[in-house]
C-alpha cells in the first residue's frame, strides 16, 4: 500500500563512482522519445558508459524486496552518486537496446563495421560489449517488472500472473532468508 499510494518512491544505490551520467541518460531518453536511434559515440567518454553499465548491474536490482518498489511505485527515482535517475528511463534504455536503437557509429556516420575497422584502440569493443551485456541482463529484469505491472493493472483476473509464475520469474533474486523470496513478492 505504501509504494502504490506514494507519489514518489526513492531508492539509494551506493556507489564509489565519481562519474555523472544523468545527462547521458537524458540525451538517450530524448533521442528515443523523438523516434531516433542513439549513437553510442555521441554521449561522451567511454568511462561514462562503463559507469552506466555498472549501474545497470548494481546489486540493488537483484534484491527480492526491491520488486515491490519497482512494480508498485507510480514514480520511482534512484539516487546514484550525484545523479537522480528515473527507473522507467532505465527501462526505456533497455527496451531501446533490445530493438537495436543504440548503435555504435563511426566518425563518418557508418555503423558497426566501419566503426570497428576504423578504430585504433580496443577500448571501444570492450566498452560496447560490456554495455550490451549489462543492458541485456537489466532488460531481463525490466521484462519481469513490466509483466508484473501489467498483471496488477489487468482488470480481467484471468490474465494476471499466477503466484507460481511470479515466484518463477523472481526465483534468482537475492534474499537473506530463502522464505523472503516468496514473502517479498
């Protein structure tokens, strides 16, 4: 009741990172809202993408008790270092990547093949791979959250997820006590 009735829920993700990527997330969200693809190279230093990858892999998203916040909150704001990030924006980025809307571009506007052949340092491949892996893992989590949100909103109770399906989707979440994996849901 608390999370579903609150106008804003906040979560704090402890980090040692000094990098701020709020502007990067804002640019990505604006690009997707305008129906365009996002150029991986246009957002700044590769270190920002590394920090974003670390955010998407944060242990916070793997905790069983956090599911309530992610599913029920009308507005869910995450505090990460110097940044305040809406959870739904992270979900939008994950969805965009799964639809190939985030692409590495070369300096001449060519996509991946030209980008790879023209580069002189291996950091681009490493950062791009890490970014994709972290987005893929986060997308899996975001898909479950979207299913749970739709299940709760569904007026037709026959279309809702069963308790067994909910537990199955969240089986790998961390909880100090194994029973908490069920109680948290």
